[in-house]
């Protein structure tokens, strides 16, 4: 039995008046996907680095891709890394790509395999 298993017992009492009862033990399965919020990007031309800041509301496996304007994955910054809830900051060392708009795609998956996808763009100048 895992930590997300739920054991329930239901039935009726056998007295003059009938009453139903229900007992639950353990934790119910998590049905909500992690929420990625407060996403911000910035670019520093002198360091040739793009920075991504964001928060996640629960522990999650995070994957972060950088995609070009055609949706092609250029770089995987993070690949299914377990991270705690809270604020995170990632730096992308921009190498040999033309100045244009790029998209960070953040995929957050919790232990119950609920998944959310968030995208945010950064423009290199």
C-alpha cells in the first residue's frame, strides 16, 4: 500500500433506527496538477545568459526546455529533476543562436502523475 492509498469502509448499523457510516484511512489520491506561477524571464547580453524564475506550489519533477520560434527543442535545461515546492531560478547559457524570441517550456509532474505545462517567452536582443 502506498502513501496515496485510500481505504474506505461503508455500511449500516443494525438497530431500530438505521444510520449509515463511512470511515476513511490514509490519504486520498492527489487530483490536482502542480501549479507553476510567477514566471519571469530576463536576458543579459553582456553575459549571454537568459534567466528563468518561477514558483511551484508543491514538490514536483520538473523538466525545462528551450524552444525556438518553430517549436523545436534547442536545449534541455532540466530533465525530470525532483524539486521542492517554492521558488526556482534557472540560467540558460545562450550559445550560437540568433537574436530572436525563444520559449521556455516548464513541465511539472507530481507523485500522482498529474502534469501541468507552462510556457514563457524571452527575447534575445
